[in-house]
C-alpha cells in the first residue's frame, strides 16, 4: 500500500541538461523576491548571474579551493564552503530559501540519479523552496520518459 505522506514535497523540480540550459532558467524563473541557494557553485560563475536577478544569493561548494578562487574573482559574492550532503550545516544557514540551484559533479549521470533524487527530496522537505533547478542530463531524460497516470476516483 502506498504511503501518501511520502509524496508531500511541493517544490517544482526543473531539470536541465548542460550549463547553458541551467543558466537560461535564471532569466525565466528568478526574481528580486527570491533568496537563492546554489549548491556546487565552483568559483561562482552562475552565482554571479543569479545575483544580478535575485534579492539574495548564497553560493556553496565542497571545495575550499573553488570558493577561494571565487572570492578572489568576485569579492562581492557570498560564497561559502559547504558539503551539499551535510544537511545540518544547510539548516544552520537559517535562510528562507525560495529557490535552490543544484549542480554537483558526479551526480549528473544515470549512475548518480538515485542519490540526486534523494538529495532533491531532502532539500525540498527541509527548505521548502518553491523551485529546485537541477543540472542533470540524466534527470531531464528520465523526467521526459515519465508520464503520471491520471488519478481514478
Ligand atoms: C560543474 S561544477 C559547478 C559549476 C557551477 N555551478 C557553474 O555553473 O559554474 C560542480 C561542482 O560541484 C562541486 N561538488 C561536488 N560534490 C559536492 C558536494 N557534496 N557538496 C558541494 N559541492 C560539491 C564540485 O566541487 C564542483 O565545483
């Protein structure tokens, strides 16, 4: 028997393939009312584009080397070291996040798909953003194959 409570996440999931699609969503989806968390920001190239549209943006990456380079290139960006899987640290950010941008190396192919879906589920549950934009060709391909069966009453 299906457990209905596991389907309560409400975030819209936008799956993109490649960095061009990932960045193209910014103009379409992000507004000045948004507080955006990017996970896997590398040295902040997309974070900078997000900052041009959103009210507040925080870029995070597991690599201290990337964050150091990002801060050297863009001293005005808020870039911090954070492991995307460290959910306690994510909660400690204590921000009312409206949009999450997710671009993690190793999770964009089919082999990482289950981990990626689990992570999306965690972020949606914990932060309750209206939208999670994910750079994953595998997730986009999988989503295109899915068709929700119409509910029968
Ligand atoms: C393709 S790059 C991101 C590019 C960036 N989003 C952009 O648009 O310019 C992927 C990044 O994911 C980061 N990453 C990998 N595993 C991570 C994790 N567990 N937590 C946070 N960042 C992670 C890597 O350090 C790398 O910088």
